[in-house]
């Protein structure tokens, strides 16, 4: 299950990176919508895995935190581009 979640997280990171590159700015409402939707969906997936006992709550929290950090880094980098 960890492998599946890690793969999903990597796909989201890739989507966010591509969106940032194509939209050229992370302040775009479309970028924010994609980011919010992807992270929300991933966090729901993680919560389900936790409830099913497939991963620990600590593992789940770490995965979501890492993904949120990637998004934060994108926003910081975009701020440097302005």
C-alpha cells in the first residue's frame, strides 16, 4: 500500500510541476484548483488506508506533509519569479 500511495504522491508532484511550468505562475486560480483537488484526494486516499490498517497514522501524516511541502516549495519558487 505504501508503494501505491508513494506512486500517487509522485504523480501529483509531477502534475503540480507541469502545471506550474505551463501556467508560468502558481497564483493562477486554475493552478490552485488543481493543487487543492489533488492534495485533498490524496489525503482522503491516505485516511482510507489508515482506517483499513494498511498504513500507520504517522506514515500517512508524513506522506501528506511531504506533498504539502512540495506545493509550498512551488509557491516559494513562483514568488521568486515575480
